[in-house]
C-alpha cells in the first residue's frame, strides 16, 4: 500500500548559513516536495542570496528547482544586511559559483505560479524577512486558497537578537510581518524561543565535514561556522522550521494573539505575544481588536530534530 504523499513546500529565504541548512534538509527529506525557492535581501543582498541558493541546491544534488529573485529591500526601510554570516552570507567558505541560473520570473510571480499550479495546497516556509510574502499576499490574494499553512521563522516570545526585543527577520521588515499576520491562512511562528535550542553536537558536525558526499560535507562546514571562527557544535536555526513541517509532532505550539510593533523606537519589530488567560484593563475598557490567532512555538524536542536532520542530510 503506498505511503502518504510528500508535502509540497516552497521556501522563501535569504541564504544564509542556516537557510542553507534548511535547503539541504528540504531537498533530501522524502516527506517534502520542494517546488520552488524564492530569495529576498536579508543576511546579504538579494543577488548574493540568489547565488548562494543556487550553489546550495547544486551541492545538494537537487533537481532543477526554480529559484526566483525577490525584493532588494524592505517595504519601507532602506536596504541593509545583517553581516552575521560573513561577507558573502555563507560564512566566507569560498563556495564555487553556481552553474545554474535563476528563473526568468521574479519571486512574487514565481510564488503565484507555483501555488496556483500545485495540485495540492502548499506549505510556505519563509526563513527570511517577509517582504516577498507580504507583496504576494497584497498583490495576489487569490493564492491563499492553495496555501495549506505558513510556517515562518521569525519573532520571539522572549528576548530578541536584532534588538533586545526584536528578532532579525521581523525587525528587518516589520510592516511585511504585520501583513503576514493578517493573512487568512493557518500560521505557525517558529521563533527564537525554539530556534536556538536545536543543536548538532560537534562530533556529528565533524563527521559531516569529513564526508565524501558534497551535500553532507557542506552541512558540516556550515554547522561549524561561527561569527568568531569555527565552532564545535552547530545550531540548526532555520532548518528547525523545516523539520517542524516534516515532523510536526516535535514542536509544541499554542494558538495565541500576535502583533508586531510598528512604532519607531526601541520596540520596533517586536512580536507582542499575548499569553494571558484573561483580558486586561485595556480590553475591558476598549474591547478586543479581533486579532487572529497564530500557532506560536513554545517548546521543541531538540534532540528529535537534530537526529532527524542528521539522518536526512548525513545518512546517519
């Protein structure tokens, strides 16, 4: 008897060390059907993101998956890049130039085309600033009928990383994140609270680096990247969000109201997650604003996802 069909997914990324890990996993997991990849400025400029994405897909031995070039800058903010992943966004590992070329359509057009063409609803996995996704939702709202769920890496219940309270992807384009959170589709927020927990031990990162297989070896090199030099253990980061699509049982979520702070100042880009069990004085006096609920990730089985990644990418 045939098993379940793979889940059709599209990744929107700013490749990026941990975006690269997410791509390697998505290409190789038998339960996922990676239909397209779209690129946006974030970890580095969008042209380098496209280059990095094509290189990773080649190293992974992926089929000719279409790759679309997307937004060069946030909706309102000027262009900027994090610099956290080195000058090229990939840890300055000296990876080869790709032989592949991007698709002949822009990212938003590619998203629309692939979503409407898919025979089954697609799960979108943004692991980057949400500019492309906001443009898609505002320009082509008809696509929501064929979106199964959006699982985005972004936001935080607790502390941030771009600022004390804001996570980078949301902080980079808060208006785009606010558009996403109003989408009429199921949404899962895979934020910093779980992002930081899924770690591959140094022993396994070293084994991957020693592999003769290009994709596994690249995964090991990426896991060993750190802003201050090589590290023993490596955080899966964005790849954890893709693990959550392949194996949802490893993630504990709770439906909660979430909004993004759009005001100037130190709280801009903060995801305000309302975990209260009863309304406060503001709601009593002014009424609730009818916020949609987001499935917020509050806990993760870190060992389970690390093992899943190793088994999928490294053949453990």
